[in-house]
């Protein structure tokens, strides 16, 4: 691959990772599904199966949460010079989950890495395989009650596709 083609491919793969996380955090099944090839595989420890099956699993699991935010950090992408349509990646993530246990809100933080194999078919990069590694986690009682008082005027995000980020008309006229 030329240097320019490599840069364009890396940009497309980083966009792929961002779309995966947006689909997961906004419970946008079709967006998250569009990041996996139909014959892709996954291993998340708590789930092993195809990419499309994982999307169904994740969407069902996360809709019981009050909020989620997955932050992706450094993203190393490596190419095999003999296979221009295949790349490998390691992506660090920081995942926040607002859950409810015994009627009380808790914040669960899970941090780790995704190990990925990406494949380009035609002009599109998608996940061919994704494995999640957990490096550390913690769970604490929620402590953001001050949002209702001290920061009551803040515009809050939503844990679904009603989030303001989907309202292009609003943004166009803002």
C-alpha cells in the first residue's frame, strides 16, 4: 500500500471503531451491526459468536442500563504488506455503565483493549474478528446526585437514539 492509501485505510478503520461505539452507546442496532461483516467472529468472554449475534446480545444487555459511555483511546493499526485488504488492531477502551442493583444506582467502570482483525471488501473496512480483553474494573455507588441540583441547567445526553446528537435539524439551526 502507498503511504496515502495506508493513511486513508487507518482513518476508515478509526471511523469504524467510533461508529461501533456510537451504535453501542446510543442503542443504535443498525449502526453497530454495520461495523461487522456477516461472517465475522467475536470473543468477549461473556459472549462468543458471530459479530451480528454479538450486536443482538450487547443491545439487549445495555438497554437495561441507565447510561453507557465507551471511550476509545490509542489505536494501533498494523498491516501485513502482502495482504492490503487485511489489518490488525489493538484499541484501548474505558467503558462507563450506569446500572441499578437492588434499587440503587451504581457506576461500573471496565477498562481494557479490543484486539481486532479488519478486512476491506470492496471499498469498505469492517470487523472480521473482535476480541475484548478486560484489564481492570470497579463498581461504586453513584455519586452524581448534584446533577439534579448544582448542574440542573445542563443539557443531559440520552442513552438511546433520542440523544440530541441524532437531531441534525437542531444542529443545523443551532
